[in-house]
């Protein structure tokens, strides 16, 4: 799994959380939405990015890091 943070210009209502894979939706600025949470893999991440594109939202930043569980699993 990967922990992600995606920032976009525009406002996404929190009711859209399910459509974005149950990511947490918050607003840190009047015209900025932040989606945070975990995704299963890169394919799921690209799916979320595609949905943002389909809504015509501008991606301003993306942070992704492996969860500690995945790091431990790879070390085995």
C-alpha cells in the first residue's frame, strides 16, 4: 500500500470520498482540495488521477510513500 496526498485546484465536496477510493477530502485554502489516504497500488493511484482529470481539476501536487507494512513485507 501507499500513503498519498493529492492537491488540486478547485473544490471537491466530501460526499465524493467513495468515488475516490474512500480518500479523506479536506480543504486547506478557499480554492484547494486535498485528498489523503492509502491506495493499494500504482494502478489505483492512476485511477484516482484519471478521475480528477475527468472532472477537469488541475493537479497541483502529489506525494506518495510506501507504508511501513509494505516496507517490512519487502524486507522478508
